[in-house]
C-alpha cells in the first residue's frame, strides 16, 4: 500500500516529535549533570570556608597565647633590670600595636569571611531555587511528553481509520 501525502506529513511530524523528545531527554541529562557539578562545587567551597575559619581561630588563639607569654616575660625582666624594663616596655608597646593591628585585621578578615559565608548561604539558597525551578520544568516537560504521546496515539488512530476507509472505498469501487 502506498502512503498518501498526508501520511507522509504525519510521519514527518512524528519524526520531528521524536527528535524533539530525544533532545529533551538529552537536555534533561545535561541539566542533571550541571546540577551535580554545582552541588559538588558548593560542597567544596563550604568545606574550604569552614577549614579557613578554623585555621584563623587557631592562629588567633596562638597569638593570644604568645602575647600572654610575652607579657609574663616582660614582668620578670622588669624586676631584674629597670633600664631593660623601659626598653622592653617600648618594644612591648610596639608589639602590642602590631598585635592590635593584626587583631584588627584578623577581625576585619573574620567579618569579611562571615560576609562571604553569608553570601555563600545566599548563593546556596539561589541554587536551591534554581534546582526547584528545574524540577518544576521537568514536571512540565513530562506533562508535555504525555500530551505528545497522547497526540501521537490520536494521530495513529486517525491514520488507521483513514486507511480502513481507503480500503473500504477501494473494495467498494472494485
């Protein structure tokens, strides 16, 4: 049996629909891979931030401990030699300024780190929203696929009906 022009058109449409479906499945897989990569990058960034903050805290505690030891030594030296005590006071004043400057810088760094962490959390929330939107898009895509499948079934039924009518007309004309 030869296909009519409308059957060729339906076949062409079905081919296009199948191609669209294949691209849609491929796009979904690419989207999943991108989501997994984003999750992995976010996890790595979060881990590094936590590690950096812990290292900063430890370094601050070590500096405080060093300052405490230096203060104790200064008191001992003061009792041993008055002149040396004045020199050590001067050195301690300078060191204290440096430590205070360093502590201020560390505090600014910690504030910046906290701000970065907050930004990271906002970014995480944004990524979660994107994932939610992708999930909604997938649901809509699935609904579209179901509608396309229903349309394909309807077209196939219509084509079958047309073929039966054509067969009937051929038989009748013979």
